[in-house]
């Protein structure tokens, strides 16, 4: 567990955090159509949580203030040959709880994630953002990210 | 080793393929400024190759016709909670050898990669493409990918 400013702590997610993380993922304009948060976590989420926990190249982080989980994000460390064998840190599933938005917490979360990538030896941090999330895009550019790529998805 | 059509075989890359893969990565408008292919492979590439080989969630594939490596790509399987715990297949480092371009080999390579993602249980295949690679973007759209996201990179 590490402490960020404003009494925010960050740590790896535990299985007991699953319901809170799913509420964060679903409390989102796009996420609410994608997630199933009726009742206790669906078995698919438990399977996925176990797969994330077993994989040393995944870091699913939860951010807490007191007993409340106020945000989450996932970092994936991707080894590869491109760019002189650069390790990449990829960030997915960034969410801040509704009543904590617009207060700079997201910036602190991302700065922490970038620092973790640096500590792991990454040369590059990458992420994609839905084209309709224009606020998010400004946010990432303010953090120094370059909007250099088109992001493609194929549901199968 | 699997056989695609046109006598193309695909298999996991071995360390002895490294020099050929690096030539493919460097034989590219953007890649030529990023890679070091002078002399034998730099130690950074060997370290990266080992990291890729050790990680069961990486599949670095080489495509061969006879004894010649004519293409490569890397698939990363990413477990996560979003989209009902969907496993994602991410494709990076797609290259076709210069004298094999424009002949439909890339399409066959990508279709093979999508099928591998399906077999692994992925619900989503994703990739990014530099905004200046307009031919590549048409290629991915023709394969059914949706250009729904902005891709951000931060060098650290």
C-alpha cells in the first residue's frame, strides 16, 4: 500500500474489492451498457479477477480514501521487440467515483501509474480512449500523452 | 506449426528468428528510426525476446514461406474485468516483408491472429495504428475492425 496526497492510498485489488470495482466500471456512460452489476458478481467477473491476479504482468489498482474505494485502473506490462525491446505499460479501465470527479484525483492516479511503469522499466506508456470521451482526451493530453494513433476494436 | 494457404506456415518465434524479425521491424517507414539493426542483435532485444518467450500471455508469431520469414506479429492476451470480464487479444508489431506486400498476406496473417484470439476465449481483439499509416487503417477496417478509439502514447 502506498499513500498519495489527500489521504489517498493505492494498493493491488483483492477479491473483496470486486463488487466496488464493478460499481465503478458500470457507473459510466459507456460502461453501464456493458457491465452486469445485478446481484453478486457474475461468475465471469470472478474468473477474470483470478486471471488478472495470477498474471504478474497485470496490476489492478484500487485507490482508497478512508474505507471508500474512489477509483481504479489496470496496468498491463507488455514485453516486445519494437522500439529496441521496450517494455510497455498499458493502462485500461480508468474510473473515478462519481462524487470524486473533477477534483484532480484522476491526475494523481495517472501520475502514480506512470511512475509505476517507470519503476518497472517501461519506456512507453500507452492507452486508448473512446472517441466520444472528449474530456478524457483533453485529460490525457494535459498529462503529456501524444494522440498519435487510431484505436481499432473487433468484437468476436 | 500451422499451415495457412499459399504454403505459408505460422509458428511461435524462436531465438534464432530474432535477426529476421528485427529486419522486418526496421524495414518500415516509422520502424527504421526506432530500431538498431547494426551487427548482431543488441542485448536489449535478447532481453526482450526472453521476456516475451517466458510470458504465457504473449504469442510472437512468424510466418514462413519455405525458409523465408515473410511476416510477423505479436498477440498479447489481456485479462480484465471490463465488458463482463472479457479477455482481450491485442495485436502489435504487424509487419510483412517488403517483397510480399500488397498480395493479401497481411489479411491472411490477421485472420489467423483473430482466430487464435477466438480459440483463447477472447471477446475482443484490439490494436492501434499510427495516424499516418492510412493504408493500414483501411486494411483494418476491411477486416471488420471499428475505428472507435483514440490511441495515446507517452515516452518515459
